[in-house]
């Protein structure tokens, strides 16, 4: 309704400001912190005129995001304004962090995604809609967007009809590719809640990472695949997948390479799997949300000290 009645937007803003100030109570305004996610969060913080230092959370490289390409000039201006007012910027993208000095951001900090290990109980029963799908099951869980290389998945599925590709998630700014939908060994199951995801992951055989090369960001789904004990194969989408995940992901440049990587994971000897599992657990212990929370709190304490 805000598009047709701008007054609603102004009313919402006043209400939000009142609720936040009420929640703050008698807190020392010099020690309050506004954690602003993406440009929209920063705009709302400016409009609300609330007290406290600003931490800008860029998540990934906003300036290379294809969905935001038409708004790039506007976003560049907004980021430069944000850089003048923010006490720090955090991001899971090393690519964006490299831009921070050029934009003018102070205190750029890498703050990656994390995982809640307690969510992934490997004894969970298989969901009913998985029981009718034969193994091996190659699974993807996440948004179905233009960042994905559907042509790569199509080629793998066509050349390996004995494998079953399972895609869980809703389309974002695009339709579901018809060629994939028409293959008998590709299964689109739609969206599932976060609570349901562990049950699916624990009954896949390989987790798929099928982003287009040049896509930026820190893939949280890889952390969840690993937390479920799931071998992962995919593209080196940001040029740093091996580095970011300590060599735990099998990466490939094309469909033939991805099929070979999947084949190797499915036939992995017991000794190799045990070695991988030890490295997986060591990596995950250092990448929990508890660790990320500690890093964020340490940053905020520095800003108010």
C-alpha cells in the first residue's frame, strides 16, 4: 500500500522509531549500535534518525549483484554516503572488502556465515517425498535464482540418468527451467522450512553447489551441507571455494568435470571419507554461529570503547 499511499510509509516510520526508542528505554545512547543490512537497512536507519553508531552489513558484493544492476549508480552513491557515517562495514565477501577503501569505508571486517551444528541430527528419518526417489540423490537446497547454472545441471542430469537431482527452494526473479522439469531424474520439491532442511540433507548422497562463475558471496548452504555430513561438489563460483572451505568441496569447471567429481565422491573409499570427515569437523567447529556472534560482539565493543 505504500506505493499508492505515501502517508502509510511515513506513519510506519514514526511507529518504528517510537517502538525502538521505547525498547531502548534509558540505555546510554553513546553505546547503542545500529546494525544495518544492505542499502535498504541503512536508508531506514537514516530516516529513523536513531542514536548510536552504525555498522553496515554488506553481506556480499552488492555492486556485482545482477538483480541490482539497474540500480548500480544509485547504490554507489548510497554506499559512499554510508561510508561517511558508518563506524564499520562487515561482509562475507572478500571481493567487496577489496572495494571498501575505494568507497571510503572505515574498519572493513570479514564476517562470514556460520552454522548451527545442533540442527543437524543424522538420525532423522527421511521425508516421505524422498522415499520414492531412488539413490544416488544429488541435492540442492536454496533459492532458485539467476545466479544458478541451470545449464550445468541439465547437462549432468542428461548424461547421468542413473542419478537423481533434487532441487528444493522457490524461484526468485525467474521461472523454473522447462528443460530440467521435463527430465524424469530431476525433481523440484518446492520450498521447505528451515526446520525441515536437515531431514532432507541427511538423506542426500551429494550436495550440489551450482552457482555461475563470477557469482560473489559466502555460501551458507555449503556449511549446512557439511554440517549434515554431506560431500559437496560444484563450481568454483567466486574463485575461492577451495580456500574458503579448506578444500572440503570438490570443484569443477564444466559439466563433465562436475560429473567426474560426483562420481568420485559416490565411490570414495572408506579411509578417504574418514579423513575428509575429520577435516570437516575441525572446520565446522571454527565456523559456528556462536563464533560469528563472538566476532560481531568484539567488533561492537571496539566501536564503543
